[in-house]
C-alpha cells in the first residue's frame, strides 16, 4: 500500500526569472515538472519528474546530505522547490536550486537524510527516483544498495565513486547501459568488485593514478570482452548479480561454473565476503544462479579421504563395514597404493567415524627390540643421519611431549626398497623415536608459483615503470589500521629506481592482475601495456619500444624444494690455445670450440611459513650475445652480457609481487644507404652511412605464490563436489535412454 505526500512551497517567480535569464544559452533544456515524496512498503522515495531523460551527477556532501545534479535541466515555475516530509524516518528535507556553470544549466536537488543511509538511484525516460530503504535492526553504514535498472555506465561509475569515497576518471566514452541487482547491502570491497566486473563486460579496466584514485582505460586484452548482441536470446537484457555463498568457497564455485560460462558470460569471485558476481544475459545468469544455489548446500553426506599410518587400508575398510554398517557409512573403498581410505559418510556421523579410525590406526606397543618405521614423505637416509646426530648430541632437539634421545642406545638401518627405517632398541626408546618421526615425516606444503619475466627495450629517453601499491599497517582485523603508497612512472618516485643507475631492483605488491606496464616517452606521453603477452611493439614518431616475455612458467613446488627452468640456446664459442712448450707445434695455435648456454635461467625455492606467507628464494640470470664494435666477429667470436639477481622476498599466499631491475644501456649500430649503390667498392662509402643509437633494456619479474591444499584435502573436495552434491532435475544432464526389451 502506497500513499503519496506532496508538499508545495511558494513559487518565487522573480528569482526564477532572474535565474533563467542568467543561464547560458543551451539547446532544448529538459524541464523538471515536479518533485514528489512517497512512502513505499519498506522504503522512502524522492521522485523527480521531467519531460525527458536527464543526466545526473551524484555527490555525497556529508554522511547525512546528498547532492544530485541534473545536467541541462531547468525547474518549472510551478514545480515544488522544497519538501519537508512528515512522519518520515530517513528523508528529512528536499530542496531544489537552479544554478549554472560553463557547460550550461544545472539543477541541484539536495536531500538531507538520516546519517549513513545511501539511496538506490533509478532512472527512466521521465526522470529518476532516489529510494532510501529503512532496514530495521541493521546498521546502514555497513553497506550500499546496488539496485540499478538500465542505467548508463557513467552513472554507475559516479555512484560507486560517491559510495566508496574514491576518485574514478573515465578515458573515452562509455555509451552502454547496464542493470545491477543483488543483496540489499554491499560492502565497499564488494561494490568495487562489482564495478570491476561491469567494466570487464565493457572491455575496460580501472588502474591506479598518481596521487590516488583510479583511471578507467580501454582494456585491449580483457579476458571476457562484452558482446552487445546475444545470439541465443537477442531480447534478453544484460545484467550483473551477486550471490553470497554459505558453504562452498567462492573461488571453487567459479572453477565449477567456468565450463558453463561461455564467451558471453562472466563469473568473478570475491574472497572477502565469499560471494560471486555473475554477468551476462538474464536467462543465462538465472540458470547459473540456480546451479550455484544447488551446489551451495550442506550435504547430507560427507566425503572423507584419510591416509593411514600404521594399519592396512583394506583391513580397516572391513572393520568399518562390520562395526558401523550401512547406517553410518554409505560407501567405503580402499586405495592400496597410497594406503588411503575413501569414505562417504552421513554428515552427522563424521566425528564418530574419525574417532574410530584414530583408535584403529594406532601403532602396536611391542616388547621386542626390533622395530620397523615406514617413512612416507621424507628421505629415510637423511632421517637416519639425523637420529644418529641426536643420539650423539647433548641437546635432544626433542619434539613436544617426547623425551631426549641423547645417550640412548639404538642402532638404525635403512631399507631402501620399502623406504623404511629398521631400529634395534628397547620399547621405550622406540616410542620416543616413533613420536619424533610422526612429527617430522609429514607431507610438505605445495606452492603454486607463477613467474612472468618480461624484457622491455626502449630508446634512452623512454621511462618504464608500472602501477604499484606498497601496503603498510594491518588491515586483516576489523580494528586494524593501515594504508598504502600508490605510484606510477609519471609520478617520478618508484619509477626512478628503474630509470636510474645503481643496479638495484625493488619489490612491491600489485593491486590486482593483470600487470599494467606504462611506458613514458620524452615529452610525457604515457602508453599503458597489459602484460603478459608474448611480444608487443610500440612506435611513436621516430622512436620505438619492444617488449617480450622471456619466460612465463607455472610451477608446483614442494615447500623447501628447488626447481629451475632454462630457456635459450647453446652457442658455440671458438677458444684459441697455444701448444705446449715441449711439443713440436709450440709456435702453433690450436682453436677448440666450447659451448655456452645463452638465455634465461630461473631457479625458485618456496618455503611456507607458519602464518601462511611464502618466502621465495629467486635466482634469475639473463644472458645474450653482443658484437664488439670495430672487431672481426669471425676471429674474435661472440661476447656475452649477463645480468644476475639473487634475492629473497616474503609475500602473502596469493599476492602478486613485482621485481624491477635498473635499466642497462647498450648501443645498436645500423647502416642506411641507397640500394645497390652502397654496395659498390670504395665509391659505396658515399652512398651509405652508419648510425649508432643508444638503447636500454629493463627487466620486470612478476611473481605470484599460492599455497595449495593438501593432496588428500584436494581429492576429498573434488569428489565431494562431484558425488555429494547432485544437480537438481531441471539443470541435471538428461539420462541415457533405456534400450527396449
């Protein structure tokens, strides 16, 4: 039930006439015919009526004041100028003021409201509405209402900027419209992610600017370009929606939905609130949302993958089926190769099953003096040496709750075929050794390391840098404080480390991927290049810049292990050597050929810390052959130029770190001349010229390290997703037909 209340104030005809006379001449200004206030079922709305669609600019002047500017609009003399609603809980005063600026007429609508409330803006062909939701029992300062129906993209950018209190600049024109629907309240992080998703649909991206804020640029390499025409349902309008998940991780949900998205639909995970954004046609988004809701349920059955240490998995399966039966365990299987139990268990019985397995998988206490310990993950030979060292040392290096090994009598032998340790000792010492091995012999964490090594070759007057953010403080907890230092090469701060000498690199954390590398020429023009690409070339006037990706590997490395990759060539190098003094050919020179690796060598060793951060030990060597000016290359052979860096960085799991190296200058000799004539002996010197130009090479390394789940956890999660969450009938694949007879 709605009831409308319109409060008409006195019309100031004289002042309105003077205001209209002072306005710059504008072609066909839009006439605002009225301003109304309405009580809705669970909200309060301010409705501005006009005789056409208006362009609005939303600014939040204070926590309780909102200013909405109507471009090229004038207030009708008979329209309301001031409204003071009665019995309203949110809206207090609405005032309309005629103004003007260099662009023409401007009508400002000022709305004073209860602190913290932010409206949803809806536009149509006859004006717009500002809807204030009145939520009982919820703090309105904690979120923002993203309810937009067919609004221009520029208006969405303004509203998000006003809600987040940030500066957003648009490069070029964005003429498309978009609809956004979602939960009633979104936090600042979710609102920014929603805007980024909408920009990706329009093939654009937001990159940081010097001094704060972000600039919206055209994204040539956006992963999901927006296609305006939907061939499957041309009448369905595009929209974006948000779905908060309760039981399934948002990144895992996007991986499951990825094969169903196609090229016309976009799915983005927001880790902060465990939610996903779905963008595309309304029909496809509705279907994906139904699938996501079906997957995001608490399963009646839980899938467990448990690796046993002391008992055979085949024997334990028989015991579980005999003791528990089908009332608790739906299905039980054994993987003899890894001695792992694969169980489908009723969700309410998981604790009971785990407790029984722990009791069954205990090591038997034997009275003998010969004990066998199977080593699953560590090197048995190294463990044997460590046990002997602990026996001979004064300090035990004991594990928590274990006794000292110093001075105890035992002998250790290794059985390589079964990766076991055979220890001869008394039962008490065997128990101490068993406790120690149980804490040491654990699977090491696995780290997914993605490395992108880019070489940028530019003229000597070009500057290479990248948009970066160095965070500081503590933003993990709700009461933490912190901030960050933003920089681009145009600001002249962090980029000077790349352009200047000294040979030192620096490390910083990027705001987001993909990596954007701006290149600034001598006159200050900036061109943004998105990495990675295999190669790109930038030409401006008589200058050019070339960049190429030297390596872009993705490595899965166990914590503490080292992996290396080489990409390049094996180059032959002639080496001259004089004959020995006691030989007949002492005055002769012999030439042999040695081969050298020329290219890029990458070695990485990740180590996972207790807090989940990753320490990366990086070794990068980049080498290439160069010609020595004025020398006969056939006699002298090639010369080598090498750049080597060895560094250790500490980054959080999933973060992107960038290492920039100081630019190294080099010279390139080019020959120009008249074809054919420059090849004439002697006289050809008059028709050709040699030019030596200075260039410089800059190396950029982007590294991302993410700690992977344990193998058993990853297996259990994958099988749980496939087996424990069946799709509803309306979205499940059709069953195979049953053959007759």
